[in-house]
């Protein structure tokens, strides 16, 4: 080491460099007066210099590692939220307290759908007819309103209860809304026994951007529609009583395939004909107990003609079909579970809980509900795994490995596989037992002791409150509309953002 020396005669630096050797000492040497000098010893000072030398790169490395860990965590969270985007009933991420956006008083007669930047659904007119109405998602402005059918007399009524969104790959109309418009005749006034008879049904294709009816197709009176991918699926009953199922392009002009039942049905009520599409499989309910399940390519997976179950359909997961068990009694319902691939059947206690939303993160359990309990059974055998108390009006959702239960007495999260209660909020008993999630929080509406109503978000990880927003008096519940959070009163619906 080199050092600048001092000239003892002048008391100033000489500017001459000298070689200096540092010697480590095992103990601190006393000063002339025998006192121990203040400050670190030479060896300690050298150690401090060495510490400073290696601590700086370590500190920088630690900071970089923390930033990298934060970035990885953020990416994982983003990926996790992206997975929820395709789960029906999960709303868009709620980053902080939401604010009321816009409201509408137009009643809902069909499940709302979101397409082409609009929220679209059917609503009833004062004359008994039906309109399909579209609101701008951001502002709530009514973009268009299209009338579908009109009553022909005081004894008739029109109904549009099913609308689905389909998207064409090309052409002047990309985003379409397909709706069934049915005309009913009301009767039985003289006998005192009301009757409803379907007199005609039309399939209406509406341009989602303008509300213009692109195509109006008369169909069989008993008709149902659904969507698989970008395509339209339609089921109807032919004149000779066979059920015909057809997958077409969105405009209904190019058939992909057609399936026709082997045997005719004894009788079909148009109101009972229904299509459900789950996990890329199509369930067509031909009546109360007759049914057919098809794959996306039109291949028959199984039908009621080749199944031992005979009860009313109560649930469908794509791989399993649930029917009411003949052994069910009042107060003690039972459900038969049919494996659609193998044909194997087993019975579980209760009726399907129908968790909503369900991200399929716990596929090995089956949830059923009795009058006072939620039961989790093995999905392949029906063996009971765990149970928890649940009122008759309680509901459940399955999200990220948890079963979230909203009950008249509490809101709680349960480990889906073990049944262990992860957290519970006793002061969050929801109004109308409605809870909404974005995958990270569970949002419940509850009435406080002072009579005011508010919605509170509880973290799914720990159950702790994240935020609270006041609601108007008379709020009846909370729900998801597409990926939007909505609250409802008896006369209006509010979109939150």
C-alpha cells in the first residue's frame, strides 16, 4: 500500500509516496497514557473496509433478486387471472373499490350477453311483445332496440327467452346475436285451468352493431339453440317426432353436421326442449327424461335410450349426467350420477349443488346439497369425503382449489380436497345469498346493524376485508353479467366498474 508522508520540520505533506506495510494485531495496544483509544482497532478498520467491499455487490444482488421475485409474482398473478377470464361467472379483476357506472330499469327476460362492446338481452314490452335491447358497455347508452314478434290478440303473447352470441369469420356482419322468438296462445280461462300453446317459432339473427335483423327463419315450434365455439347449434322436432340436431356456421347457411334421433318421441313440450353446451359436449333435453349427449363433431356419446337412469335431469358437467333418483323421498333427495364414457352409475345423497362459478380446480369431488348440508363426495365412486353445514338457500362456488360457501350465517372458504375450513366471516351473511368473485376476492352484499347495505370484498387467501362500497337501500343482491359486476334492486340493475 502507498501513502503520502509528512515533513516533520514543516508540518505539511511532502508529496513523497512511501511504502507502508499494514500489520494485523491480535489485541488493541494502549495509548501513551494507558487508555484504550476510541474507535475500531486497525484490524477492525480493515475488516470494516472488507465488509464494505463485499456488502455493496451483495446488497445490489439482493435488490435485483427482490425485484425479480416481484416481477415473477406479478406475472404469476396475471397468468392466474388470465385463466379465470374463460370461467363463466368470474368477473374482471377488481383492482380496488369499484364505482357505480350506469343503471337500467329494463327487465331481463333472457340471460344477458356481452358482444361487440355491448350488453344485449331480451326485455318485455307493455303490450306483451318482446324487444332485444343493446347498451353500450362503457356508458350505458341504449344503442339499439329491435322488436321480435308481436301478440296477435289479447289471448296471445310473444316470448324471447334464449339469445346467444355468435361470431362470423368473415362477411359484412361479424358479431351476431341469435334469438328464438316464440308466439304463444293463452287459453283455459273457461275451465279455470290455464294453458299455453306454442303457435310459431322464429330464429332471428341480429347484427350486434346495428340491431338490424339479418335473417328471419321460421322453425319448428319445438326448437332450442345454443353455441359451440363460434358456431350455432339448433335442435328441433321433425314432423314425425324425431329430434334433429344441427351444427352450422353463425348465419345458419353452412351445415357442419346433422344428427337425427333413431326413434321418435312420444310427446315433446316446446318449453322443455333445451340445449346445454359444457366442456365441448352438447346436451339436448328432448323432454323431461329423454336426452342425447353429442361430441363437438356430432358423434353420439350417450342417450337415454342406452342408459339405466330414468329420472328428471338435474345437472350436466360434460362428463357426467345427474338425474333424480327413484329412491328419493321428501326431505331425503338422492341423485344418480351417470359416467357418460363408461355408463357406470352410482348414487349420492342430496341434489347437485351446481357450484357457480366453477373453475374445475377440484375435479375429483362432486358437490351435492341437502336441506341443511353441503356434501363433497368422490367424483368417481360417490364415497363421502367431507361435509359442512349449509342452509337450504345457501350456495357454493369453486375457485382456485377452494369451495366458497355463502350461507345465512357466514361466508367461509373450505379446502376443496380436505374439507378444512380455511377462513370464516360471521359478519358477512350475504343478502339473497349471492357472492361474486374475480378469482382473488369474494364480494358479498350484506345489511349492516344500522340498516344500511354495503358490498365487501374478502380476500380468498385469508378472508380479510379488502374494501367496502355502500349500496342503495333496497339492493337485493349481486351478480355477474358477462365479466361485469352488477347489483340489482326490484326495479333496476347497476353496472359497476
